[in-house]
C-alpha cells in the first residue's frame, strides 16, 4: 500500500515538482528575488537541463512571490507572449495577444491567495492559488535577438505595490550558455522536493484529495517529512515504478487525442492530448494526459493549444520511428518534409535527449534545423530532408543533427504561424525513417 501510494503521489504531484524544479534551477543562477529575472539573451542552447526548450525564441521567465511583500506589480512591455502558472503548474492568466493587454503590454497585479484588501484601478488582476507564480514569456526576435533583449530590459518592471513610488532596480540573469538544472528529481529526492513546496505554499494550492494522498506517505504541511528506512526504500522503488509508468504513457500513449494523425500509423504526437490544457474528459480528470504533458514539457496556457491560421505556434513530437520503434542514437534516420512547409513565420526541428527530455547535448550547441538555418539544403522539388546520425552522411553535413550511440532521442517539429494545410492536414511531415 505504501509503495502503491508512492507511485500515485509521483504521478499526481509531477506538475508541482516540475515547476518547483524550474524555480530552483533559475534561482541557482541568481534569479532569486522578484526583481531578478532569467532571460536567454543569446537564446536557449543545450547547456541547461530544461524540458524541451526551443532554440528559436528569447525566453523571459520571472518567478514572483507575494508571500513576503503582498501584491506585486509586473509591468509587461508590448509584444510579449506568455502566461502565469501557479506552483502546481496550473494555468492562471495569459499575457500578450491572448491576454487582457492584447499584445500592447500593461500592468499586471498579482494578489496573494485569499487577498481581501483594496485593489487599485489600472491593473490587470491575477489571482493564483499559490504565493509564487512562474511566469514564462517569449519575445519576438524578428528584429534581432539584441533588440528583443533590449526591449525586455528597458521595459519589464517587477515590484511590490507598496513600493510603486520607489521600485527596486531590475536585475536580469542571462541563462544562455549556462549549465543549470530545472528538472525534478527521479529518485527519492522527488518527495523531498514536494515536501519543500508544500511547506512553502498556501493551503489553497491543493484540494483535500491530493493533500490526503501526500499525507498517506508522510508529506503534511507543518510537519517534518522524515520517513524511516523501510518507507524510504519503498518510496525509492515507487519513484522507479512511477518514472517507468510516465515513460510508458509518453512513448506509447493509450488515450484518445494523443496522435495528430489517428487514422494512420503515424508516430507524430501532440503535446496536449486533444489540445486540452486542463486535462479533462467528460468531466473527469484525464490522468494520463496530464502525465503525458508534464513529464516532457513545460508551460500551460490555452493559447498553446488553439491553432489559428498564420498565428501562434503548433507542434508535432515524434518519440518513435516509422516502425514504432525507439529512436536509436547509433543508427541513421531521415525525416522528409514535403515542399511548401505551411508556415507564416518559420519552422524548426529540434532533437532531445530521452532521459533528460532536454536538448540533446552534442557538438552542436543549438541542435535545431529549419527554415532559419544557414546553409540548410533544399531539395530540387522544394522539399527538405533532415538526417539524424552520430556522424553526418556524406554530402549531408548541413542537413544533419547529431545523435549519440547508446542514447535514445526524440524530436519536436515546431510550426510558427501554421497555415491551413497544416491545420487541415493536407500537408503533413513524413515519418522518421531508419536509413542504416
């Protein structure tokens, strides 16, 4: 029973552990206080362990808490795209075109859980169930990475409402080319991470059912988590089982809505099953869909699951080859993309490590190929071929993403500004084919 509940706790508390690890990873670089913000000034490379990060947009990721100073103001510059997530990785509010500022920027006011004080006019009010929120934003690099970083640094402000007349000086921490870890533990320490989060956060964060599950293995707010040797052994086993369960759910999902092309044998998958960011089906929590998202991905907002022609972004993820086999880092594969890739902005293929679910760390610091890649060769008919192998096939060096023998991998195809042929599926990518 204890082991079984440990497995359930791993699977159900994964969202909290994931965002908690994100915050701790950013803090390890010095982004600790509200006014200290992580920014990838030179984009995100493969140095950090960061779930399925892209190499193509400038990340801005404040981590804001109202626990000490009460209501916090965040002044957002125009042109940002993102959202607020609470510390159980639940969607709270959008920023940008899908948010109340409509892409024009503005002042957001974050309130502590249960806040009953006066709320001044002139703010977009955000009411999370947790003291801390993780904010993820992307800035367009259409005018260059330096221009995007300057826009953020000159205009993003975060300060307590009580200090609006004399706000603290902003500090920006560059996350580019930095090795840091934002991934939750996959050993006994996972439960210690959850316990630390429970002790820090508001009781409003969790419903009684989830609090009861965690209490059954000894995690209770206001009490020390100190399992004896027997319980620690069982929880260590529970993490191993839970981790294997999560991988089974992600690599071979059995739920409806996971596959992009369910009428075929295609291996291309969605991030949000059925494009549902609230993980519900017929009024019930879709537990596998929640695990399928939170184990390999981050950032929850409905804006990432609504595909509008020419706007936003959409994704296809492939964990298996055309024969539904795990992708082997010692072999050579090819992905064929037909002519006229239907995007308004750009498209990109990025390769990830199956263990860390982060960018695969090879001799290529930006393991991505796409429409913005210099030297990327197009076929005579306008199509593209991407090769995956430990060494580049002869004559295909510019179309090659490096793999590592003995290590599995997967890919994400990102479509920025997807057009109708992608949405109605009259254009579709090929499968990842084993060449040698």
